[in-house]
């Protein structure tokens, strides 16, 4: 039995606490060191890592390019959060919250941070993947904001305590497993009646949700597929398969990826031809 914790009257930070990601969390904001961000040749400069939140944006950019929007060309720079790149002065200037992804639009000198905000910004800028009719647009935004509010319970809640916390504890794992199962059931019931999250049309709501919940139902999320009985969610599985077959999604999930098979990694993306270059050669070069 775990010894009961009695909170002190005043909390103090112990830097070694926090498990796997202890080094990237701290109770204060602002930069820890001075370093400018690199800037490439394209209109959009993305600073990211291929976490689910990072994949949302690279998928969107690849989808826009697939439609012929040359203004969506981008440089994707790798931010190594384990090394503290997100705490550089340059990154904090683009995102004072020190979280990936962050983007800078050189065409209007505008910073955009928070993954949901970036998706919305790109959809508005290029007029794609966000319905213009009020009811359909509202439904899309309903699900986009559902994801933004729900995913922290999946990642920072369930994922942290199940996979990354220093010790396994029954209460938080059960608490967040229950919530994740509830969220999966919400999605599954909705997708039984709808092809995509916002109805019949593929939108930014799907792009935002797929990297999180699509990965969960295929068993890849935190290696917890059996634990959560993800095979039960047949309608999410149908939706996941449909989206994962899209070429732009396949490209987008490679960008800024540093884990998994080498052929699935593209540490930085500066040109569409980068996808044709063997990643192994780029890594060894």
C-alpha cells in the first residue's frame, strides 16, 4: 500500500520529481538561455516535435500543400524538448508558454502558438478544412475544442501515471483510465453516425483528434491498448484507418519525428523533396 501523502502548508519545487519528463517541467515561465531560432526560406516557420500535438500541424500543412496552396510551404525545425530547446529566448518569443508546436508566419510577421490556434489560423488563412456555413462550422469547432480540452486527460493524466510516473499508483491510473474510456465511447458513438467528426467532411477537427485517439485505438498509445480494450471501439477504428490512408497524413506524421523506425523519421523538413531522401542517409550525414 502506498504511504498517504500529506501536503505541506506551502508547496516547494523539487526538481527531481516528475518521472520521465521531470527535466521539461518547472513552476516558472521565461527563457533559461539566449538562443535565436533558425529561419528558413519558406513563408511559414514551424518549431516542433512529432508528438501528437506537433503532428496536428504538420498534417494540416501537408494537406494544404496537397491541395496546391504554395503559400503553405514551410520549414519545420526540430525542437528537442528533452534538451530544453523550448526554453530558449527565441522560442519563448514565439510561444511564451514554452510548448510545441509554435509557428511564425513571415508574410505578416505574426506568431501563432497552441496547436488548436495554429490549425484555426491556417484554416482561415487558406480557406480550407473549416466549413463556412454557420452550423457546420460550429460543429467543427465543437469537436476541435473538445479535443483541446480532452486530450490533457489522455496524455498528462492517463499517459503520465500509466507510463511515465516514477511509481505505479492504483488511484490515478484507475481515475484517468475511466475518463479515457469515457472519451473513447463519446467518439465511438459519434462516429457511428458520422463519417468524420464534423459530419461528412474531413476538417481540422479530425486532424487534431487523429494523432491522439487514432493512435490509442491501434494500440500505440502508451502501450495500453490491451489495458483499455481499445478493440471495442470499432467506429473509431474505421475512422482511424480512413484518415491514416491519406498521403498527407502519412507525410505529416513523419516530420520532426525522432523515434520509431528510421524510415518513418524526418527530423527537419525544408522541401517536399526531403520525403524522397532516405532518412538513414540524412541522419548519418
